[in-house]
């Protein structure tokens, strides 16, 4: 129960400084924006990294679909 009070006190002090000092509020805004961009970059890398087996399978499946479409296109063009 005391850990809740400690966390509450820390957040209360941080909120006090954010509300009263404009530079602290700007720093808080920039730090949260930076954290958001970092999370988005990590998420993009996780979902697009070719070393990931799931992404590798999705790339393979998309490539096979394109190959079938191209094969069908060229077969019809030869006729």
C-alpha cells in the first residue's frame, strides 16, 4: 500500500512542475513525442524485418501471387 503512496507522490510532484513551469511542460511534451516515435520505429521494424519468419512468409506469399499473375498475363499475351 505504501508503494501506491510513493508513486502517487512522484506523479503529483511531476504534475505540479508540469503545470507550473512552461519549460518543464515543453520538455515533457517532447520526451513523450520522442518515446512515441521510438515505439513506432520499433513496431515498424518488427513488422517489416525480413529476418522475422512471419514477415518472410508474407513476402514469399505476396511474391508467389505476383508470379502467378505475371505468368497468367504472359501466357495470355502469347496466344
